[in-house]
C-alpha cells in the first residue's frame, strides 16, 4: 500500500495528466541496447556470438507487473543503431492508439533518442508481452512480460498461487536480425531456425550427441507441494511450439486477458505471439529434476529435432539431474485434428469476474448482429514487381512514411486508402496502403483463411476478439452454422492452420487505428498486415479518443514539426555512426527500414 501511495505522490509531483491521477502509476526507465550473446553455444571454428537486444542490459527484458487500470510510464532510450518502436501485445490502449508502438500510429524513435510511452491498462487483466515491432527486431530479442493483476476487489477464479513464473519460448537463429532481413529482401526464405530458447537461454544437455557442451540453460526452482502460475509466451519468429513439463499436468487458467474454463493438459501448442497461463502443482516425487520442453510443431518434427528448447524444473529437495529422453510430443502425425481440437477446447469461463465486477460472460456476443465481415486470405509469398512479398486478399501492405493516425490528425490526405476488400481480390497481387474502414460501435467478423502450407497466427491490436470457429477447408457462409455461440474465448492472437480458416468477432468500441498482422515475423515483414480505422464521427471533444500526446514524434510528410533531440546514448554501441547521423538522414533510414526497403513509386 505504501508503495502505491508513493507512486501516486510521484505522479502528482510530475504533474501528469490529472484525469488519470486517481489510478496508480508505475514508472520504468529502459535503455534498449545490443548485448552480445551466443545462446546456442559457440562452435569451434565459427563463433556464433551475435547482437541480441537487451533492456538495461538484460535479455529477456524486465516484467511489467501492474494491476488493472494502473498507468504505465516507460521512458525508452533507443541505444540501438537503428530506429525502434516498442509495442505491447494484447494491451488495448483504450482511446489511445498513440501509444501502440507500430508504424501505423507512431514514428519510430530515432537511434540515440528517447521517447516516453504513457498508457493505462484500462479494464484489463492477464498475461501479455512487449517487443520491438519493426524490422524483424523481435528476432533479436527486446521482449519481456506484462502481468496485469486483478484489482483487490475482484476475485480471481482460483486459489492464490505460491509463485508466478514468466516463460518465453521462441525459435532462434544464429544469424542476426540484419542478416535475416537481408535474406528476406533478396527474396530468400530464412529457413529452419537453429534452435529454441527458453527465457533467452539454449537447451539443457539432455542428449550429448544432440546438444553441444557449455550451453547456459534455464532452471526453474520450485518447492514440493506448491502451486505456481506459469505464464508462457511464444515470442519467436515463426515456429509453433508444443509446451510440456515432464511428469506434470498443467491446468490452463487464462489466455491473453481472459480467464478460461480450467482444464488439464499434458501439453499445449503455443503459436507465435500467443500467451497462456497455467497452474502447475509440484506433486511429483523429487527423485530427479524434470524437463521443461518447447518443441517445433506443424512441421516435420523428426527433421526439425534441433528446434527444441529444454529447461529444467528443479524441486528444492531434488535428488539428481534430469536424464533420459524428453517427454514425447503428441503422436499425431496422422491426425491433423489433434492440435485444432486442443485449440477449440480453450473456452471462456463465463462466470469468472475479470477486470470489472460483472462476470466475463455478461457480454453475450452471440446476440449481437454482425455489421461488417472481412475474409482475409493469406497465401504463400508471391512475387510483386520482382520482389518476394506476403499478402492478405492479394494486397501487400507497405507502411507509408507518415503514420496513418498522425496523417489523420493533421489532415494529410492521400497517405492511405479506405478501401480494403472484403474478399480476396482477383488478379495480380500488388503493393497497397489500403485500410479497413471500421464502423464505430459496429460488430465485425474477421475470417482468416490460410492458403499457405505453413502455420500462421494473426493478432489484432486495440481489442480482444471472440474466437468463434476454426476448421479445415474453405470457409463458406454455411460455416457460420458451426460457430461457438456461447463460450468462445476473448483473446488477441489466433492460430490458423494450413489449409484451414479461423473466425473471430470483434466489437469496434475502441476508437483509433489498429494493426491486424501476421505474428510470424517474416510474413509480417513482407507485408502481411492491414489496419482497421475506427472513427467516432460525432466526437468533437476528445471524448472517445485521447488527444495526440505532447511528446509525439513527427516523420514523413509531418517531419517539419519535429524538434531535434540531442542524442544521448548511455552505454554506447560499437558502431559510432548513428550518433552523427542527422535527423533527416535517420528518418530516411527509418523509412527504408520500415518498408522492408520497398519504396513505393509516388
Ligand atoms: C506483482 O505485483 C503483485 C501485486 O502488486 C504482487 O503481489 C506480486 O508479488 C508481484 N510479482 C512480482 C513477480 O513482483
Ligand atoms: C527523455 O528522458 C528524459 C529523462 O531521462 C526525460 O526527461 C524526457 O522527457 C525524455 N524525452 C522524451 C521525449 O520522452
Ligand atoms: C469459472 O469461474 C468460477 C468463478 O470464479 C469458478 O468458481 C469456477 O471454478 C470456474 N470454472 C472453471 C471450469 O474454470
Ligand atoms: C549482423 O552480422 C553481419 C555479418 O554477418 C554484420 O555485418 C552486421 O553488422 C550484424 N548486425 C548487427 C546489428 O550487428
Ligand atoms: C541421443 O540422440 C541420438 C540421436 O537421436 C540417439 O540415437 C541416442 O539414442 C540419444 N541418446 C540418448 C542417451 O538418449
Ligand atoms: C487435473 O488433474 C489432476 C490429476 O490428474 C487432478 O488432481 C486435478 O483435479 C485436475 N484439475 C482440473 C482442474 O481438472
Ligand atoms: C518417483 O517417480 C518416478 C516416476 O514416476 C518413479 O520411477 C520412482 O520410482 C519414484 N521414486 C520414488 C523414490 O518414489
Ligand atoms: C520427415 O522427414 C523424414 C526425414 O527426412 C522423412 O523420412 C519423413 O518421410 C518425413 N515425414 C513426413 C511426414 O514428411
Ligand atoms: C439483429 O438482426 C435481426 C434481423 O435483422 C433483428 O430482428 C434484431 O433485432 C437484430 N438484433 C439486434 C440486437 O440489433
Ligand atoms: C467508412 O465508413 C463510414 C461508416 O462507418 C462511412 O460513413 C464512410 O463513408 C466510409 N468511408 C469510406 C471512404 O468508405
Ligand atoms: C489453396 O487454394 C486452392 C484454390 O482454392 C486450393 O486448391 C488449395 O487446396 C488451397 N491450399 C491450401 C493449403 O489451403
Ligand atoms: C483536444 O485535445 C487537444 C490537446 O490537448 C486540445 O488542443 C484540443 O483543444 C482538444 N479539443 C477539444 C475540442 O477539447
């Protein structure tokens, strides 16, 4: 309590927005810089040290641990040699897309500059994560957890856990992110990852011939008999991972801000960009440590064996190291419904309270009429004007130099078009800056149809959507008959199996410009994203949307409004060049980076 009061007092002293001053503030100071690491070990001849993005020197970054309605203030210093934006996966930024940290809403923070995010985790609970959103930077790290706790007055639908553990799983490449970017720019595939990291660390040496010696691995220290809440995030580039703990069941309790119907699993597929929290009881004997495993899924798993992360669960009374083979992944090579059925089994707990005192299920989504429906079809990468690009409905998005929301605020015309097609376009795919015209207070159906041969997941900023259905084959109007009309879970990231569709419903009550994207970094980088613009035509007084923040950065057609900031690198990076770059040059560099070096003809 004393800490809360202190925070409120500090907020008052700093004279922050009075409207929010009744809710506590949490302040963070982040220096985002490269650290050098070799999480998958160093080979004798070819050293595989590479730059990793750390926050205050740490990889992964710190956990933002706050409660519903708190205000979060993060002062980010960009100590990298390239522009930076941090986005907050699953945080809704109600009325405030200005803080979303994607190119449609924000100019990137130039190298050597700082920028302060300030947002409220309004009416939210649950497990989320943040990451750098542009230029494939997440493949270099820069991510960390966000925990939004229930307010004290609202009961959590399970007993208080004895501990809270955040786990990041994700595929990893020995190549650095600038090299990966170059491959994509040259039209190449980035290929199979070199491994899977768990909390930024390589695999435990469970097998001498498969894992080299000398790799640092993660250990989770626990006490027998206790129950822990484990929050698992797939922060990788593009690989779906099966998460399991040897000898232990995990009880799924929450996903991306919704309490789920509690269910036991021996393993669960966690797709790129997804977050789950589980309760795990340490109910096994401690004759040895146990493996914590994240292994590649929806690929040829025997070919992809090296893409496996292994950490160690160690009871305080453990009598020895873990040994023997890893626990088996699901044996479903000939059953493509297994993973999808598992996904369908994730349901909303209708009676649980969440951010507000009323139960989650009091919003009856099935009684609301759909006002807009978009079928978003993805395919394998295509060639557009001789470049390899990824599309939705035949359009490959190229971010304009002026962020969409900023262009709107200043009445800059012609930056984008509001004509995103409701169905896949016929004819040749093309580059576009086409945006979905969302109707404020409308109810939108989004159907993701994956015509590619690999797994995808899609995320929407600013909202949680209701997952109402998924199946193999082509979606048709009749598919609506199969929708879950009662307890489809509300979340922000949905997996879409190859050759299958997934349908979600979203209530457009949050004004702003919101990113819908492939969470697979390579597809996203190659243009598989779109924005939904939601405007309240009647708003004349900053009621349904917050005003542009005082510290907004300006770029593109609005760069003349930007004041120079004296670059203040703290730690210093080895490359000295960026420090001497003028703002103008940085903005050009930023624009190139953003567009995946794709420059649109005017
Ligand atoms: C996070 O915050 C909650 C509530 O303030 C507190 O109970 C918990 O111990 C914190 N967790 C960590 C890991 O700091
Ligand atoms: C940069 O950081 C300093 C403190 O380190 C802060 O006073 C200033 O407001 C920050 N600038 C921006 C634009 O956020
Ligand atoms: C749903 O939430 C209620 C209310 O908190 C809780 O008592 C119940 O156990 C939960 N049910 C399931 C199946 O998770
Ligand atoms: C990535 O590695 C290449 C060499 O393979 C190097 O030229 C480049 O500077 C590295 N990128 C960073 C950010 O260090
Ligand atoms: C290690 O992996 C190799 C290759 O898959 C396998 O042949 C061997 O039996 C494994 N060793 C142990 C001790 O499990
Ligand atoms: C999960 O399984 C364990 C043992 O198999 C059982 O004790 C527990 O009650 C189950 N929990 C739920 C929520 O089903
Ligand atoms: C502990 O459990 C393992 C696996 O179930 C079993 O093989 C072993 O005998 C048990 N050890 C003790 C001391 O109970
Ligand atoms: C997976 O790869 C192995 C090794 O190349 C091959 O023998 C097997 O047929 C492949 N399985 C499938 C389902 O393609
Ligand atoms: C939904 O549409 C039906 C048929 O057009 C109409 O009868 C009903 O009143 C509508 N429901 C709502 C909540 O608007
Ligand atoms: C966008 O939708 C609104 C209704 O929400 C409509 O009034 C407007 O004309 C549409 N704009 C365009 C360009 O289609
Ligand atoms: C992609 O679409 C074509 C044409 O509808 C269809 O024949 C093919 O099976 C689809 N492939 C996948 C993986 O969905
Ligand atoms: C909206 O907020 C901006 C910035 O605080 C202010 O300049 C403007 O006057 C406000 N508009 C209205 C109608 O209150």
